[in-house]
């Protein structure tokens, strides 16, 4: 069965490179596309969904912002499972400071040169501590399209969703600084997991996926 992985804001399939999944699952990657002028999240999600083979059963696996895309896709597709890793699906789970940035419009003042540049702050925020993780994150930030980054931030901060996908599976790190863990998330906790745990704790994530993914 196909598993379509959707990476986080500005990231790509390199984040998933260490995962090991059991037989019966084929990993596919959804590639982000250039965003169109004034494009809505729904419209963008529908364009991305054209990469999915609807003639075969499939599940969606979304990392961070990719989880938001996965939920949007689940509204008009019928995945076997919708899997969120280091992500969210309810408006009330959005950290208060993101809501503040959205309501005040201050997110527009966030300079890409700071957010998309190697720094101690960025490494700590995402949980990249060893040289390998730092190098990966730095290269991903360098390759990020600033236009897409700005658009995705706006979508992330203003997403007003209260709809829950059927057969939802959630995995979240207890030390995530980007999207802090909450006990009422109904997520499988990864102790000490930070936002980049998909890479730094790939063995734990692989085990949880192997135990909880469903074949069609």
C-alpha cells in the first residue's frame, strides 16, 4: 500500500530518509509546487493531490506543515489513515503566539533572512544539536523558496480548522518547541522528542509507524 509523505514547511523528503517501514508499504513523496498568487490552502492541497494514485489504497503521512496539508487533503480524499507527525489539526492547538502573530499581522515582518538562515536559535527551536542534523537543516533552509515560506506561514498561523479526519494517527514529541506538546492532543508521545524527531529519533518513529499503520 502506498504511503504518501508530505514534508514540513520548507523541508523535503530528506527529513524521511532514515525511516524504516515494514513490508507491504511503499513510500511515495509529495513534492511541493510553487504557490500561485492569492492561492488558498484548499486550492493548493488539491493541486498537490494530483500526485496521488487514487486507483490504489493509500495513507497520508504529514510532517509539521505537511500535516496541515494532509488534513486538508483528507477532506476531499479517502485515505486509509491520516498520520500527523509533529503537527496539529485543531485551531485550539495553535500556540497563542502564532495566533497573536496572525491577528496582528506581525508575521509579515518576520525576515526570511533570519528564519531561513543557520543560527543557534533556529537549531535550538527545531532540536538540531548534532553536526549531521544541523547540516541537514541548514541545507533545507537554503533550498527553501522564500515566497512559499511566507505563504505557508500565513496559512499555518491563520488555519481555522475544527474537523477531524477519520482514522487519525498522531505522533508528537514531548519537547517540541515549534508546536508544543499538550496532554489533550490524543497523540502518541515520544519522550524527549523535538520538532526534528522524524530524523533524530527515526528508530522510535519507525517502530511506532510499524505498530500502528494499517494495511488496506
